[in-house]
C-alpha cells in the first residue's frame, strides 16, 4: 500500500513537470522568420522556419550580361528578389544570343535547366520567341514565362493556344518613356533630343513614340512651339552592341551630340549613351542623358543623368513562383502598369522612374505633376489626332488608342525623324 502511494506521488510530479514544459512551444513562421522560445530552465533558443520555396528551383535565361546595368540585370535582380522572398534557388545563364553563344539555343538551355531540376523557366527577351515556344512544346508540364511576348494573349497576333504552359509578362513602359521624354523636354537648351534605338519592331517603335509624345506634351506645356522641337531616332540593329554586326552605340551617340542634340535618351539594354554624355560633360559640354531598364543605371554618370525609367520584374515574377508552388499557375498575358500610388515601390510597381541628380528642382516639380496626371488619367497621350510618319492616320480626332493599337505599333509618329522599318 505504501509502495503504491509512493508511485502515485512520483507520477503526479512527472505530470506536473510535463505540464510546465508544454508551455514552451516553437512556432513555424513563413518567409524564413526567426522564432525565439524560452525553455523551462530559462534558456532561449532560436529556430529559423523553412521558407515556402525551399527546394524549389527556377531558371532565368538572359539575353545580355547579368551585370549590364540595363535590361538583363533588371531580370537577374528579379531572380534574386524571388530567392530572398521564397527561399527558392535560381539557375541563370546570361548572354544567350546568337552572337555571344552561336552554338547554344534557347531550347538547349531549357533542357539543361530542367535536367538540373528547374520547375519554372523565365525567358526574358523578345529575341527568344522561337526558342521558348519550342521549349514549351517539348516540356508541356513545366510552367514557363516569356517576358515581353504575346503568345498567351488570346486577342494577340502571336497567340499560341497550343502552349498552355507558356505565359507572358510585360510592363507598360510606355508610361516610363513618356516621363523620360518630358524630363528631356524640360531640360534641353537646344530643343534637340535624340533617341538611341535598338532593333526595329513593334515594341521599340511604341517606346520611341511614347518618348516623343512625352517630350512634345511637356515642350508645349512650357509654352514652346512644337515646330521648334527636334526629335531624331537612330537604331543600332540589336538590343546592345555586337561589334561587326550592329552600329556602335558610342559612335551613334557621339553623332547625335555632334549634330546639335543636348539630350540623348537610350532605348538599348546598355549604358553607352550615358557614358558618352558623361565624357562630353567632363570636357565642358552642356549635355545630358537618360538610360533605360535598370533602377541603378544613373550610377554610370550621375552628374548628367536626368533619371531612368526602369522595369521592376520582381513582384510579378514572385507572383508566378507563388502560383506554381500553390499549384494554381495559369499561363496568362500580363501587361502591367505602374503602381500609381507609388511608382517606385519595389514590392508593388512594375514600372518606376528614378529621378537623376541632373534634373533641376523646377523641372522635377513639373515632372511630378506630369506623372500625377498620367496616374489619375487626366493626361492621356495616346489620343488622336495622331498620324504616322507617312501621313496615314494612327488615331482619329478624339480617338483613344486600344491596347492592340499601342502594342502593335507599325510606324514612328509624324514629327519624328528616323526609320520606321529596317
């Protein structure tokens, strides 16, 4: 009987100890958050929760160098953004183009990435159309995104209903280009603005047109005659310089300045126009430039940089990864505007404008008003009457352009100098 009593007391003590320690719970938080718990003895322990994308691998195919301070770096940084927010792992390959890697096709790159465990592929150039469409057909169970393409646009000219695993993402950079044009018009002292173009297609024509429309609007808003505004375009033949294949963007930019332009706006993936402007400014010239694509591009020559319209692919790419992880991926067409509540919000806005050191405070104030007008819809520059270069009607009087009319831009606009086709 006494032995039974001793046993009951011991069991009660053990139960009490277990009850006390049961208060020391460990919480698993999403996103790799650290959780601190206090053990019964007062010792603190810290655990790091697994992130939602741990073990998930995605591929990123870049047309140019990952550190080009332009288009390809913007995509590469988006991949790093995904890694930071999910714990997923990126496999990347840069300079995937016929000049730098003549023996390497996009299909081969996709095959290799899938073999390495990639469960999602991003192909990040218009130039990759044929390759990524073939790869999507060859790997129908692997979700893929072709950035800047129209294969998933049901109303688009390039719609591929037979590729349900290939989606498209693009930003409405037309707004960023309008802002760039306005900044140029508010700064130029000669009334001569030039545009350094890449190759000639619908995308590059609509970007050049948007720059011109922004410049024209702000030039006229300043009380100046549009007939006194000079706007010239020259195309190098590809997204960036390929010696012996394209025009040299450094030479083209110097020719612009030699011809009287004092602001050169870049439409190529790299920063030659900005570098040239910095060199000429250092020699005493009053010249400025506006680079493209990457938020940090002005760092090449901040003293003469008016600002940069840039892509922020991170939030939209993160959304794709999250949809794949959740099993809800849909190959749709996304043409994303800025977040007008804050166009420079890195977690929400697809398109941004980073004001440069060289833009005056007065011009910045006017530009801010212009951006606000674009955002609230009180300023819409794709409204007629607008004619193409050859005099044919692009938009009739009061006609508002449709998405189709803007996306598939067939010519430069009347008032612009330069070629509309190759």
